[in-house]
C-alpha cells in the first residue's frame, strides 16, 4: 500500500459518492497524513490523555473502550476499515479523551492533526457538506444505539449486532460483545445457547 493510494481512498471515503473533495485540495493546502501501523493491543488514543488526531483506518479493526474508576472495562463501539476514528470531543475542544481506541488486530491508518486539517479544509468547497454527512451518520448510529438499550431485549441487541457487524463475528471476544450490548458474558452465553 502506498500513501498516495491510501490518501485517494480517504478522499473517496470522506467525500462519499459525490466526490465533493479532490486530492488537489489536500496537496494545495499542504495537508499531509502520516501512514502509521499499530500492532494488536496498542492504543491509538488513551483515555484521560489528549487526542488531537483524526485516523482513517486503511486496514484493521479497533474498539472504543473506557475503564471506570473501579477498573471495570466497557466496550463502547467498534470500527473497521475503511472508516474514520478519533474522539470528536477531544479533537474539537482540545481536551482529554473520555475513552481509549485499541487495535484489535494489526491496524494501518492515516493520521491527521485535526486542528490543522479542519482549519485548512473548512473553507474548501465540499468539505463542510462531507463533514456534515459524516456527523449525521455518527449521530444516527448513536440514536439507534440508545434506542436499542431502551426498546430492545438483550437477545435483540445481540442479533442486531451480528447483523450489522458480520466482519466482527469471529474476530472479537464474546466478553467484548457482551460489554458492548450491555450484558454479562454469562447472559450472552445463555442467549447463544438458546439460539443454537
């Protein structure tokens, strides 16, 4: 994989089908990405620390996770390539991250300094509409997740998770899935046995 090809994939992903941004915008304004490799278990960002970078996952799977003051671990969500990753709150407010992003397998990604990226791109045609589309998708997922916790049974949440994340089915632990859908591993085991 080359940085040029990965940048083109990022632009395609960011712009969507309408290709409202082209690679000349990035070159003209000196937006440079770093091609980075994270091994399984490494963190792209760490809870309680600054997280000023935007990541475009070229290869691999990550999980968003947080640890309570008592040491209990919570899996908030997952992301797999191709997708954007990062802490919107930490990037835009310049504050510490409320969660960590952990590589669940080897991850290759492009890293951008968010403030430089946003300041240089916000005046470009197409950028804000592409950015709004990504934010809309993020809020829709958040709404659907909140709805699932209020309106769906644990079994329904598990089946929905499998339906929406087939690429994760055999790649992440049942403990992580249980944490993500808000139940204990024992309860998930019972659900899985019932569904057999």
